[in-house]
C-alpha cells in the first residue's frame, strides 16, 4: 500500500503533494514482468499519475497520462482515479539499454525524446480535457513540470524516482509535486529554489528511511508547512467481465460474427492487470444476439 501526504505553507503560497509509491511500482513490476529501465519509466509515470489524481475534485473523475516518445518501450500509460489509486501499462515491458552517462537507468532512452506527454482529465463531462506537450527529456519528471508550465500556467517542481534492485524487484519509489500559488513572493521562490538545490533524490531519501513528513519538512524548510491530509493509495485495476463484454459489443456485429465463425473460444487479456477473461462460443452468440434484435 502506498501513502500520499499533502501539505500547504503557513501563508498558503506553496502547496506540496508527496507519495511513497514503492508498493505500487512493485506491484506493476510483478504484473508486467518488466525490465529495470521499463519498471523505472512506468513507475515514475504511475507515481506522477497518483499525485495528479489526488488533485481531482469529483470522486468519479480520473486522469490518464500517456508518454509517446518514439523509444523502444513504445507507449507508457498510467491512469489514476480521484483517490490516487493507479494502474498502468506499457507497449513493450522488456527493454535492455546501457546505463546513461550518469550511471543511472536510461529512462529517457527507453521512452524516447521525440514525442509528447498527453494528459487526459475525465471530469464526467461530455468531452474530457486533453492537454499535450512535447517531451523535454523523456525522464518523466521534467516532462510533467513542462506540462504544468505550458498547459496550466502553474509554476511547478516535480521530482520522481524509482530504485530497482539487481533482481528487478523495487527497492524504493516515490515523488513529490510542489506548486506556487498566485501571489507567491520573490523571497519565497528563492527560498524554495535553495531548498531544492540541496535536496537528495527522492529514492535516496526514502531508502535512507526518511518519512514523507520529513521529506515535506526538508523541501518546505522555512515555510512552516501544515499537513492537509493523508491517505493510502494502491495499484488498482477496475476491469471486470461486464466491462470486457461491453468492449466486445463495441466491436460491432461483423467482428463478433467473425469470432463466432472461427469456432474457437475467445480469450481477452486486460493490459493493466493481465487478468484473462474467457468466452465460449455460446457466450459470444448470446452477446451478439441483442445486437441482431
């Protein structure tokens, strides 16, 4: 189970959301059996999606983040509900690349840098809000920061990290998002920049045993932060047999009939959790009949 903490500075000029997503990313790695660099890429995006999901207003709302960078991983997708519970998928879960020049996993090389980060906010209205920005680095955090600057005009700092063990299990994962609200003073900006300049990486802090409260205290040192709320988050897929049936129906009469004509049972696999749903020929015919009527 992951954990989210939200805080605000004493004067209300700075807000921050921090998350320990270690368990979430570990679950994603187990489901997708991903290589280290793909676990890092998907894990960072899941962490960002959870943070953004926590900021949604309505309980039925959701946010989808899609990285399309032209790299060997293909598309990387993460979806969060309004409680920060997330699920994700990646086109190619196993990619092997050399470490980058800094000796770190080359997430930007795996994702690619020639593409976009697309954010889709489903607020329950007829049309969702869709915003898209060119990728800055493919390393995810910088791209999320660029999205907020370009699409929402909110001064934002995003930090994300995933630390993968040699056996491909996840040692630590987490992140934070800091935003300056309208009216922030110049000295506040300078104070925040100074705090961030001296800050270790998110995974270093988590692996070193720092709590989310301590991380917030370090980032917002000098701002007298107050904790707004905290809550658990998890990797959660909302697939069901009923949803799969609706998806099959959406294929239309012709394609359903082609499946029936093949004379074989049909297996549908959820890309987010790898759960398999099997349909016999009789079940396919029963699905198709309402379309005929």
